[in-house]
């Protein structure tokens, strides 16, 4: 997914809605409809999560057409659905886990009928029943994101990086790429100082900011827009990267690998959910079941690199993906991880300090 860090205000809701409405997408895409016909399901998901040919089998099997709109950030998705109200027409959406909890609290998500989702039995139980959605009442996990420390294998070894604190070493002055995302950046500082990466305490967030100021001389760039490209081109040799981005770099034969520090990564999951305003929830359940099925899930992971929640899909994927610990975190890493969660109004503190950090020299 393309994560978006920003101060979430009413002004942003309006701006996000305008941007989303102005965005043209592929021929299969459509703007939000007023209502859904029974033979059509409206999908609103991340652009790269629907590669060509992924959904053709669904229409062949069910006779239901899929009209897709491209989702560019959780914030724009939230804003669009919020402002549409009961007139909204999306049937399946793909919020990240920390927006699932937010949208569920606000009544924006429909309770899932698990009897219509037999695919659940194929999903990794370690990904289910998490704090952001206990019992998976509103969502099912699709893909796992795990940020770690990436490095050029011609310059460094994995053993050179055992802690997030290693990025603060003077030898990396002007060499480190960070993801351009307030939460991702503050996560590493909060873990470094032994604090909860989901803290809502302004004083602790400020402490993390002070720690990041010490890192600032090492930062060459902030990049979340295809962050693997700078590693592929050789512009960057060390920094934060998502596991899916590592897969992209390795597909390009770049000398790149990644390790997860001892403090662990802060994980996010992109999910599939049904808005409470869906006009076609029956078709929505069918589409979710199809998208999370082993064959479709394996096809998507093969294309974009992020680990799938479907265990059976592992049998259909090459070992170069499933046995690469930089792409598929090991059980030990997963057990030593935090899950990114919604921090409510505290997001404004993260964003304010993040902008100050980026402006600092």
C-alpha cells in the first residue's frame, strides 16, 4: 500500500474528497455509484492490489462484474465514505488495520457474516483476532506490511544491523533513507527509547522527536513513493523499507536485503471490509471470499511481494518469496512485533513534530 501521513482534519477531509473525485483510473475503475445493481460489486482498493487479470475469474464464476476505484490513502478513503454517508455505494474496501478500528467505532463498517466467508479457515490464525478487530467482526486480513532496515549487500552485512539504534551511528551521516510517513518514522524512535509505538502521550511523542533530531544528520531522504527505486538505482545503501519493497528490489536483481531489528517491526495489515452503506453485501462477501482465496492470493503476492494471509497460498508460491525472512517475517519476528493502531487525536502531535523534523537540518 501507499501509506499517507498527514494531519487529519475536516479541511483534509474536504481536500481528500476533492482529490479523490478528480482522480481518473483505469477503464475498470469508476467513481462511487449512487447504488449497486445485483450483478455489479464496487471495489475500492489500493491500485497495485488489482493487477491485470486478477478478478477475471470472479466474474466468470459468479457472473458479477467488478467495478474498481483506486485507493491512494486511508485518509482519502475515510473522507470519501464519511462525506457520502448513506448515499455511498462501495461494497468492498481495503482499510489498513489501524483504520478498521477507527471506522468500526464510528459505525462505518458492516458486520461480516462469517458463514458466507468459508475462506476464513484458510487464513493464518496468527493474523486473526487482533486488538484492532477482535473476532474479525468487521474485517479480514489480506496482506502484511513489515518495515525493517534495508541495506546494500555489497556494502554491508545483515549482522551490521541488530537494532533500530544502528541508524543513529555517525558512520551513516547523510546516508539513511527513511519512509516518508510520520508514524513509521516515530515508531523507530519510540522503540529505541523503550516506549509504546502507539502512544498517545504528547510528552512521550516529544521525547521521540528529540531522539529523531539526533538522527536527522544521518537522513539523506524521506521516501514512501516506490521507496525501493532508490535502492535499485544505488542512490541509497541503507534505510527503512517495507518487506514488499524488498521483493520489488530483488526482482530487479538489486543487491538489497533487509533485517528486522531486535526491537521488532511495527506491523500493519491491509484488510478487506464492507462499508455499512454497501448496496450489495451478498456480492461483497463473495468478492472478499474470492480475493482471499489461495489462487488469487498467491497471484497477488507473486506480483507485489507482500505476504498473503492465506496459508494454502504458500504452496503455490516460490521459495524465493516464502522462505525469504526479509519478505515473510519468521514466527519469532512476528511474536516480537507490535501492531500499528489508531492513535486518535494524538495523530496531530505526530504530524506536527514530523514536519518540524523534516524541516530541521
